[in-house]
C-alpha cells in the first residue's frame, strides 16, 4: 500500500476534503493510505509528525493555490524537501492546481500537473471531473512505483502488521486509527444566504471583467455592463454596434432564493430562463443549475462561484460567438 501525503494550506481544507472523497476507491482497494496534518492527535509533536510523512511517504500531492504559495511552511519547508526527494527518485510529487495562481515559476512548475493542463479545479463547472482526473493520476503514479520496485503483488495483498510493527507505531505516537473521520457539516440559512450573496457579487465582477477583456481581444465587438442595484445587473454585447446579446442576472426567482438569468433586459423577477440555487453536501455549499436553459432536465453538477459564472457567461456570449 502506497502512503500519500497532502501538502496544503488550511484555507483550502474544503477542497482537500473533496479530493479525499474522490480517492475513496483507491483507499478501499488498498492502493493508498492517505495522511494530512488534521490526523495529528493531541500531544503529538506537529513538526515531527509532518516531517516523518514528508520524508517517508511515497506520493505527495501539492495542493497548489495562492495561499499555498504564500505559506512559508508549505513552500519553504514541505515543498522544498519533497522536491529533493522527487529529484532523487524517492517519491512521486504531483502538483494539484486548486485555484488560479502563478505556479509555473515555482520549483515544481516543470512537473506535469493535475488536472489536465494544470487547469485549476475551481475553474471547472463540475468539480467532480477534475477531482476524478487527480484520482486517476494518483492511481497511475502508484502503478509506476509498483513497476519500478517490483512490489505490485505485495501491494495488492499487504500482509497484516506484526506485533512488533504495531508496537513500533505506538511508540512513535501514531497508534492505529481510522482515516474515515469526516463528520457531515450543517449549514444554516445564514450560511446559505451569505454564500448566495458572495456568489452573485462574484458573478457580477466576472461579467464586467469578461466584457472588458472581450472588447480588448475582438475588434468589432463591444460590451456594456450596468449594475442596476445590489441584486441585479444588465449585460449587453454588440457586434459592429448592433446589439446581439442582452441579459439580466438577478437575485431571486426560486421562491425568492437563487440567482436567475433572463435573456434581455428586465426589472421583473417573475420569470427566468435559468436559475441557480444553493445546495450542500457533507463538505460544503455549492450552486446547482435547474437545467432549464439546456432543456436537459435538472443538472447534478456542483458549481463553484467560477463554474456558475462561466455557465451564465457561456449562455450570454453564445450569440456573439455564432457571428
């Protein structure tokens, strides 16, 4: 069984939890055993526990984000040492790009990152897709380790630990314990309302910035953005001065809760072409599309702020892209 270590910023803990769920099949099959610093028990030496995994584990996932790069401990201590081990062929290091950041210039910038092409996890409309790619990359990494060490059969059927091994584990302060320690989180109406407001503000900024960039990149295309009030904005796209795309995005529309998209400009709130509502799983809040715009039924994708904004932007920009 390969040992896998998460090197991450605590500000990305929710994304780490989501990734660990996606790795569940690898754990069930005995392919990997995962560890991160939240497994450290009371009384343990934190630096010693982390250092032991940095020095010994087979696969290290660098969960890369602006906060990871800004963390002196993640960058200068954990990442520096695991890169030395990777260079020596002692471990496989996989950068997992969680959020947009300037990671290409880091010491691990030349490594093949996950998901595909290093596209940040939060920029995917459905976060399950990039997390699955990471899981596949981990499986492939362990298979390479097995092939290189000639221990594939031993890893598929690990022998039970001997009494001396168990005793040694206890003496090191790491008694046997389950890795299945996650507890479902409970989200209040206050949490959901705050999440929705943040999502709407993010979407407004996303549209405004995207319209500005569209104008800069495409001669003949213009766009205007107008924030009507705290809960509504208009966006218009022009081709050679002719309005080709108009949209209204507003808070409400789903029993008063949600973010709605309407083709055209309107100050009414009694109709919409698409609606996003806040939902939750055991790990966090997310947005879910009602699936009306695609006419494909209710969508099950768990949308981040960026995924939701890109969904509505794609609906808006489609007429301009058709020419």
